């Protein structure tokens, strides 16, 4: 599984602008990406974590999503284009437009399951695109490994499969 073709409603790959009082593009920014899975396609759950862009002081380490990060989530039943719209809520069940206006960076985490709605689902694959402290976008393909201590971890640049 590979996540590629990442862009936002601003046309950038690593940040978007949000303004709850702005026009539709700023009030409800979109993070777009494509899930590719030529090997063995299943169902997918995605989580897009976002945090206000700060030039210094981002202490997030690999695999650690900051507790202050807002996020949105969704599911798709097959590989293809995904349009994740964010309504400004800190969590999917939060109040719309509760986050402050600003510029936000984001990480995309996609998990593959046989049946995404099953209470006993087992993750088959995972892929994360994160923006590092330096602003460099990176991808991590996890295969069947767990997030902590992944033995089959692959790293590279956005959209370049291992």
C-alpha cells in the first residue's frame, strides 16, 4: 500500500490555511491523497492529524502524535482518491470551528483491514506521511508490523514507494 498525490485545497503538500470566518476554501480545508494498493486491496481507515504550524518548538518525535493535535478520520472501501475535509473541530465529534485560524501542518495515517467495521479487525498494512520538524515530508510504510518496533519499516520521500 502506498499513499501518493498528496495536496491540500491550498495546493500545497505540507500545510493548509484555516479560517473559520473565511471563504469556503479556508473555512473547510481539504487534504487530498490517493491510496494505491496493487498487491492485495482491502478496506482502509485514514486519520489526518493536524497542528498549527510553528517555526520552532515542535517537539513531536517519530510515531508520537502530539496530544494537542486535532484530527479527522474516515473510511474507504477500496483504494483510490480520498478527500478529507476538516471542519475545524479538534476531534471528529468536536464542535466545528473550535480551533483557531492559522496555518496547519498535517500527517496522514492510513490503515488497511480486511473489514474496517469489524470489532475484531486485524490491521494488515499501514502507511504514514508526516511532516518532520524541519518541514520535510516523509513517508513510512509499516507492512504488517506494529507501530512500536517495526521491523519492516521503509522510509523515503512523499509518493515514492520503497
